[in-house]
């Protein structure tokens, strides 16, 4: 299994995921945008807008290579040499406030000295946290993790809790999920092929996991006040991605394509000065659940 085969499998998964999401939405279709990176490699960014379920979404594939730049060495702690990176990244922003935002990515990175690692994760950002749905989401992730290593879910869930946190707000971005990075046969009980299968299984389960969440909320009625709350939560999403997200930073510092990197931004977000939710409201309940690490499977 070489880097070209890994990239080809990721590219095929991108197409499968887009077909599944079009079936879920039932109205809109993805637009495909092929691009070339002048320094080496390129990708395909598929975007969807103004659907029945999805207001905006993106499923991006890339396979890029070239010299490790000074910016990458400084910002990401890499050494001199050449790199190869490939992966899929997904962000979906729904219309209905009762349907959550979701993010997933899986990626492979290789240096010309033979060093390699896999990374990725999936996390859910409900505008309104529904406890049973949060439990369901985490159970699906545990089931996937346990197929490969029973230590993965607790370890990668804790990593997600730490990673998807907005320090300047003192709150989590959502209900977390799983997150892992620099995973190789050097620091796990799996072979390279098994780790790749872990990444593919996670990506291959994405449509089913999100469809389950979306179908529970997409037909619920909502008010303009709830849309305003949705837009405030989108603002938090933007803050995390631009200030803290490593994937965004890697893409920008590695000379990635800006339009594809910033596809994760919602079509509309809002910031309200010193917003305070109404006491005992659903908004206040959600904020309270975003301010602590929760063992959802024992909640």
C-alpha cells in the first residue's frame, strides 16, 4: 500500500459520500471544482448549496506534495525535506436549527524520510443539544473504534474533548466526537493497513451517521428566534476554525487552496455583544452542556 493507493481510495470515498448526501438532501446536487496546486498536486472540492436540508456543505479531496516550506517548519514544527499529504474534509451547515453542523476529516501525511502518520476525526455541533441524539452519535463512534482497538474510543474521545474546545470562550464547540493525529504503527497496536482501514471505515460511515441525526430534526418547525440562535452558534464555529483549527492552519501554511480550506465557513453567521440566554430556556440548557466534558455513554 503506497501513497498513490491511499489517495485513490480517499478520492473514491469522496464521490460515495457526495452521492449519499445528495440522497439525504433530496433537492440540491454537488458542484465539482478540480484545482491544481502550483507547488505540486491538487484536488477536487465538491460543494452543495440551497438544498432542502443543507444550506451549505463541502466535501473536499486533496493530494498535495512538495518541499516543506519555512512557514510549515516554523508553524507546524516540521523538518526540511519533501512531504505528501492527502485526505478528505467535510463540513455541513444545515438550514433547520434542529439539525446539527457536522465535521469530519481523514488524512494521511508522509515525509520523504519514510515517516508517516494518519489523522482525522468527526465531531457534531448541535445548535440545540438533545441528549438522546448525543448518546446515539457517540455510540456509533464507539462501535467503529471498538472494531479496531477498544482503547481508541476513550482515548480519541478525550482528545476530541480537548481539541474541539474554544479557550477564549470557555466552552466546547459542540458535543465532541473522536479525534486522532500522528497515528502510525509506531504508537499503536495496528499495522499501517489497519490504521488506513480505520480511517476508511470512519469515512464510509459518515453518511449513515449524519443521516440518522438529520432525519431526527429536519422536519421540525422552527422560529426566527431559533434561526438567530443558529447563527450565533455558527459564529462560534467560525471562531474555532479561524483561531484554533490545525487543519485550517496546515492548509494555509502549506500553500493550500484558500477557497477549499475556507469551505467550512457557514453562509451566514452572527455575533451579538454579550449575549445572555433566557433563564431556563433551551438555549441556556445547550450552553450549560457545552461548558463541561461529558461521558455521553453514561449520561
